[in-house]
C-alpha cells in the first residue's frame, strides 16, 4: 500500500464511481478571495469595519436592509462585484478534468455564496449552495416567494462602504436583499437551496453502491457545517474523504488529510494521478 497521501488519494479517485466536492471559504483563497477566518481575517479584508468596531456577524446581518439599505448593500454589493471579477483558480479546472477523465458523476456541496464553481464550469444541476447565493435576490419582507437573478450593478464609496444604488423588489418596491442565509436571519427564502439539496439526495441514491471520494476543501471548524457533512458522508461504506485545510486538516483514518491550501493539494493529487498513469 503506498504511503504517499497524494498517491493514496489518486488511487481512491481512480477506483471511485462518483465524486463529491465539499467546499468552504478556503476554496477561494487561491483565487484572491478573503476567507473571513475570524474577525481578524474579516477586518483585513474590510478595515473600515474594524474602525467602526463591526464584526463579520454584525456586518452580515439582514437588519441592515431594513434600517440602512445603502450600508447593507455596501457590504454585499462590494462582494457581488468582487465575485463577478474573480477568475476561479486552476484547482477548479483540475476537479472538472478528473470528473471528465475518470467519468465521475460529480456533485458540489458548498457554504460559499460566490458562484465560483458555476463560473468554473460546474452545472447548476451539480450544486447545493447550502447558504444560498449572492447572485440571486429576494424580497426582505417575503411579499412573494420569488427568487430572481441579481443583475444589479453596484458603485461603492470605498470611504464609507455605502452603495449609490440598491435593487428593489419588483412587487412591493422594498429594497431587495441577497438570497443568502445571514446571521439572525428569519426571512431567508430557502426553496432554491432546498431544491438543490433534493438533487444531492437523488445523487446519493443513484450511487448508494458505488465507491465515493469526498474532497473537502477549505472548510473550517468555526462554522462546521461542511466538515460535518463530509464526515457523515465518510461514514458510508466504500467512501474516502480527502480533507484539504492549511490549519485544521486532521481527520481519522482511513480518510486522508492535506495540510495546505486548495490549489497546492489539488496539484499534488494531480501529480499522483499522473504517476499512476
């Protein structure tokens, strides 16, 4: 049995019948996106909030869309435009190539709201965005159940992080909000995410007897939703979890850990696949 984790990972991928990618904020770091790892990480990306004494939890609060929507959309509008500009790093391409090369039916489960997997070529029918997506909007008062694409353009005043324009609900004309599950959020419309979850459950049912590889990338323990999902999947028969995390890579055998960033780990595994031929 090979001792190199990259060769072990490559062997598991080569023998798998399906692939699940579970991803947290660390997936986007190699693309230049902030991961908001603790308040220090958030304040590094948004120093103005540190000067105001606002944490990420306080900034990502739906109350802003009612009380001061230009401030609320200052944060989310800035992120919207950032994600639109960002080019997914090469690790996304490696995952897509493995899926095609080894005929692996693939599904992505992510807490990220940035839409980077879709931008990298993964299909909407392969996605479960468990916290929603910044690229979709909803009414903050839930005057109707519609969720619609976010086509708004945001011009942000960098000195105040306020946006000039805000999108509106087409029915009640209130200021719309992103279809994202925020902190202390009782108005999020979950049905887009619920439909994606149903698609994931169908995927698991199709592959109940297949060998599965779960590649978990950049999912921390502070909000452990993705880590727990990976570990539950890892309890299935014939499943191998590959945990990629530069700070918290530990996972019990027979699963494998890579204590580095997303791109570095995926490149090591790709080299392992090349070695196997």
